[in-house]
C-alpha cells in the first residue's frame, strides 16, 4: 500500500512539475478570461466586496457571478505572493485531480495497479493539458470538487456530511455543476432499467442534491433566468459564435482531444461495468458520461469544458478495462512478460497522450499574449483619457480592461451584454471608412488595438483604413499597434 501511494505521489509531482514548467515560461496567462478573474480578485482585495457593476466591460454592464473563486484567490493572495497565488495554486488544484481519479478508480476495481494507470492517463488528456495549463480558471476548483462529490456519493455511508456540504457549495460556485443533477437522474434511470435498487442513503442523497441544484441555481442566477428564460443556459453567446462555442462531437474530435487510449479503454470499461459486473459505481459514472454526451449533443455546454469532463471520466472508467486485462494476463502464459507489457503500455501513454499533450500545451503557451501587446495596453493606460473606449477583438477585451483600465466595446463574458460581435468584426475588417467611423461613433470608440491576436483571428496584416486621414498611429511594435480615431 505504501508503495502504491509513493507511486501515486510521484505521478502527482510529475504532472504538477510539467504544468509548472509550461506556466513559468511566460509571466502572462494563456487565456483572456484569466484577466477577468484577476481583475475581480484584485477588486475584492481592495474593496472587500465583489464587483456588481463593471464600468469597463461593454462600456458598463451588470456582472452575474457568485465570485467565490475570486474570494478564495483573494484569501490566498493575502499571505502568498502573486506568482504563488495566481500561477502555482491553480496548477496544484488541477493536478489534485490525480488523487481523486485514483480514489474513484480504486473504488471501481480491486486491482492495485489499474487505479495508478488511470491516474497517470488522466494527467495527460490532451485537451485537459492544453486548455488548463497557465490559466486562472474557476474550473481549477470546480472539476476536483465535482469528482470528489461523485466519490462521496460512492461512499455515502461514510461521506454523508461532505456530500451535503458540496451539494450546497457547488451550485453556487459555478453553473456547470448542474451536470451533476442531470447525471444523478440518469444514474437512477439506468439502475431502474436494470431493475437494480438504489441504496436508501444514496437515493436520499441524489434527491437532496438534485433539488438543491435546481433551487440554488434559480436563486443565484435568477436574474439571468428572468431575462432569458431557459435560454440562459446558452450564456447569451452571440449567434455568430454559437457553432464554435457549442460544437458537435464526432469520433475524430474524440480521438484528437481525449486520446485513443482513454477512449477505447473507457468505452470497454463501461461495457464491463454495467453489462457484466452491474457495478453500482459504474452505473453512476456511466450516468455522468451520458449526461455529458447529451449536453454536448444538444450543444448546451461549452465544447472544451465538456470534452475535458468526458476525458477525465473515461480515464477513471479505463481502470476497469486495465484491471480485467491484468487479471487475464495472470491466467495466461503471458504472465511472465508482465513487466514488459507494463513498460509497453507506459510507452503507449507517452506516445499517444504525452506527445499530443506537450504539442497542444506548447502551442497554447506560444499563443499567449506577447510583451509587445502588453506594452501597447500599458501605453493606452498611461496616455489615453480615463473615459476613453478601446476597440479590440472579443478575446482580448478582459486584457484591455485589466492592463489598459479602459472601456471596451465587447469581451467574451456575454451574459447581460449586448450582441456586438458582428459590429466588432466589421469595424476591424471592413475596407469602408464610412461604415467604420459610423460604428465607432455609435460605440464611442477612441482607440483601436491592432494586435497579433486580431491579425490571427481575422487573417489580416493591418487595418484596411490604417493610413487614412481619420486614424493616427500612436504606438507601434512588431506585434501590436494602437490607432486613434481623429475624425
């Protein structure tokens, strides 16, 4: 047992080390949304209360957020330096998934090796690594807590109190946790189909959790539901962006984003778990997989988040397949080659998961905001009027608000925000000076940020109207320019 824990801790250290190596390659974050959390955390630190109305986002709008994650970061930042609180801690939280995956996988199997391999696989899911390393994301606490609540339900007799606490906490932290309520309902349906009676303690916990998710969801996000109805689950994403935010799924996207190892072993694990063993825990995890597939198919959750969640679930379920394979090998003449087979499997993990994870994460770090773009934002902060508005693409709105401290036309926080995506695109890409100036006057634009991000997004070299009499180039670097509207 001590040997298993030593190996598990070594896997955790390996995953955390690699995540920190990538995160320390740049002083900035890899996603624009990190600066939303950073700005709101700093606001809480300075004012001891959350920001209810954001004067900079979209030129001013209400914020719908419980800010629990920001309060947590502010608490850590009160005794930790910025790098530790904002860079290191999120990587630790994400890496802690290793222990939770191991615990759930061990509950599924009686094998000691399979949970360790499942934990190793979970640490190198390509989409998980590429989209969570070097981010300041609420999912760094949401994902571990969701899976820990699943573990608590599996052990409800001994973890009842923790399950109740998480049932109150999770719906308040983030709306994605509503997937648990759907999963628990599907779990109950699957058991009913197989004529398996759910344990009384588990059934009470499921009913309690589902009701609480619905109740707290409507309380915390009541303004969103009152304004948008059930369409609030779509987060008011602009119609032009809907297909990219809520993508459909196919076998190629599953292989590319999750990896063929967890995909095959996880699918086989589901078959073994619910068709042959009829394991209660396997039915629970299958309910989670089914809920995730359903929401992805209906395009009700963000594609990246749904794929990350699915990858972690399949990693856990792969423990069943691995345990069966180990048991089978022991009964055959191949048992004397166990060490060689084990080494070959580790090599496959490195080849089919480790390399894609490295490639995807390296690309994400490479595309992180550059020092030239930060310099342009700092120039705006120091040289533009305090009430001026800056136009940039929607994926750098939070950057502008954080570094330049100026109003934006739009950012990627869409709830309670007007749909300006098409107008932003038109202002940045059109060749018509008349259309551009009309829209800029409509939104009160004073400056235009032409960044590498905008060039890559719209496949352009510069503003088409950059050299006209209406725009002055105020700041210029290789990867960023600032233009001022003068007419």
